[in-house]
């Protein structure tokens, strides 16, 4: 089969990849549409040292083989963490922190930038008929945005900011605003704030605001400067949510975390079923985030496009 393969830090388009073979309790899914996210871009930079395989984890597809005939021919998305299902962590908290987990396209498991992928049946979720592929492909990042609402209570009265109006930041801003919270999207350039303003969110330039301006700050920039601004803007006793994944080492003065008694929460993967419900009800706008679509064979050009400043979601169609 064809696919985008990462090895030794070099991404290539290959036509000689073996089609994956499903094991017991696994389905073979024909991939119909995938999205490139910031983590994929960071993987190429070495975010997970030593990873070798097919990249990608945001997708929608159709089940072609399954030990359960009820799944045959169904359009699906799939959660990306595969745990052992037997350890205390899996039983108590789920697979996201299983010590032996694999993660689609990120950790010890091939991803979805290919014609086919193998996924455990327990990870599959059916896509409602009235949700198009171009919407369903946002299920994984929207679930990541929803994870914040699982982890902390966001008061509707809390003065809230999302630093980074990009692929994930715009989903986070919309999710937080659903609770009636007044959300301000913060960016470095006026052009980056045009889309959030069209989506009904308040906007401001991140450099224009004084220190300690917000009760609740979400960092979603993927760079050191964004983290520094987020820490600067959160008030003492406030809450800072970290959503970025990026290769490299941050060099930030963390004194304020101690002196200001800041609550810091790392946030990663979230619940797929609520994300699908929001997409089906059209309560979160996702298609305005799409900045381009490429055939999988032009995947290298698609990655170059996705890496440009200000570009949001780039899709690949196998």
C-alpha cells in the first residue's frame, strides 16, 4: 500500500508498504480522509526519538475487515491510544496512561497516513450518516479540546484566554465558549485573529495585554514564546493549561508558578463520543479551519504547506 513513512527523521512517500493484517479483536480500516496536526509536524523534528513507521492519527475511514460483522462497511473514527486493558491504570483510568500503551502514528504503532490502518474494535466509534468526512476528521482534536472540560472546572465568569489561535486553539476556544465563558483568543499578528473573530470569539494581540490579565489561560502555541506569554498573563492563584507538544527543550523562568501559586494542568487526549455529538449538532465550527487538501501522493508538499506560519488544517485523501 501507499503511505507516508518516517524513519531516521526523514519523511518519505512510499508505495511498497505492506498492508497491515488485523489481529484478534481488531479491524482493518480503509482510510478515507486524514488531517495533519502540529504533533505530526513535531514528529518529523524528533518529538518522539526513534519513531519509525507511518505517521498520522486524525482520520475517518471505512471498516473493511472485522471479527464482528456489525462493523463491516461502517464509517468510523477511532481513539488513538491502545492500552493493555489489564493493568490497574487501564482499568482505573483508561488506556491513555497505560505503561505499555501504543499510540497511532506516535508511539510504537503505525498511523493513518496510508491507505489502510489496523485498530482494535474497542477503539472504534461509528460516524453519524449526516456528518461528512471533512467534519468527522476533526473528532480527535476536538476531543483533545474537550479534555480540558473533563480535567478542570471552567467557571462561566472566569476571565479566560487561549494563547495560539491555530488548529487546536480555535477548537479549544469554541469548546470553552459553549459553557457561556467569555473567551479571548490571543495571537501575535492581526491576520491570525481574523478567523476567531468571524467565529464570534473575542480577540487581542498577545503583546498588548498586561501581566496577570486572566484567571484561566490555555497555552496552545507549540513554542517557547507562547508558553512564556501564557505564564505572564495568568494571574496569581489562576490556572494554566498546557496543550502544546513540541520537540526541543523549553527555557522558561518558572518562578511565577511558585510565587503566584499557579495551578498547572497538562492536557492531552480526550473523549471521542462527546466530540462526535458536538460535530453532529454543528455546535463547533470546523470546516472554516481547513486551509487545503492534497492527495496522499502529494503528502510531502502537504506537510510543507501545513508547516507554514498561520496555516491551520491541511487534509490528506488516500
